[in-house]
C-alpha cells in the first residue's frame, strides 16, 4: 500500500496573550496570518503557558473554554483555523508553533510513513544529523555527539563505515566512560570492522521516539578498541529532548 504524501506549506509562531483571538488575527513569526493557498490543516504545539480555546467562533475566557497545556498538540482543520479562538489563562503569554499542510490532519497523523518532520512535543528538537570520525592510532574515548546542558540525546539512526582489512572494533555508548564496559547500561553498540570477512558499512535505526536515549547532559561517545592507522566514520540522526 502506498503511503500518502504531503507538503509543508509554511511555518509560523503565534503569541497568545490576554485578549481572545483567532490565529489569522495574529501576526506570526515571518508570517502574515492568512493561511497559505492549498492549506488543509495546521498542526502545532503549545509552549510556555496554558490556554483556553473555543471552536465555535466565540471568545474563550481565562476560565471558560477547552483547556490546553504546554506540550499539547494544536490540530486545526482548514475551517477550524478561521474560527477557533485562543486566550491565555494566567499572566504569562503562550506560544503556538507549527506548520501548515496540504493534506487533512487525520491522514497525516494516522500515517506510518517515515518523515523527518513529525508532530512532536515542544520539548523535542527537530531531527539533527552529524558526521563524526574516530581518531587514528588512538583508543581514547572521544565525543561523537557533544553533550547539551539540560537535554538528552535520543538516537534515531546510525551508519558506521570502516575501510580497512584490519580488525578493529568500534564502541559506541553514552557518557564519558573510558570504554563501553565502564557503565554497561549506557552501551549503544559494538561493531567489528574487517573488510576481508564482512561488510564495511553498518546501519541501524529505531522508531522515532523509541531509540536509545542518554541521561541529561550526557554525550554520545565512541572509540577504536584497538590502535590502528584507519578510522571509523559514523553518521548519526538524533533528537535532543527535555523532560
């Protein structure tokens, strides 16, 4: 069965203050407020503070209307975008950040098609990509993905390439231990490179949101287990997450 294909038409960030407004009445970041031609839905995420919303084209108040909290998805059809009103519930303004799509939200949200742009928590980054190499003639641990203060790194996919006939294992793990055995629970993978007897390229992937995740502020480390003039080249796809 062929999965449906859709396009992102535009992106915007809307600030929800203490006056009830529809999103078209607000000027978003880099956006005029009017939905792009061909829009069939808006899918975004609420950040910063709670809001109340009404979809009957009437004004919500700080105490009346459907409550939405930071991290909740905001999903609006083409017609709902023009009549749904929002207001913050307290003294702090909220922000709705999201994208306009050319396909109904029900199809997008129910699809199993892999995509880099997904409906996600406001505490999860977009997918990031990084190429890193080990150090030749050195077995010392090295940061493959640098630690980010206050965030966790969750892997989505990893490709490792070895180009030598020498047999040199690669250790990949979270944190800064001297080797993969330092904290066994932080291990990600152990590969053995030898182009004489096995493929030189290794690929592994996990469902988005279900891959290995490190602790807060931990790096992804890797190292050559044995000293050799050649290096491992590794490409990572990952997200940064906050609790």
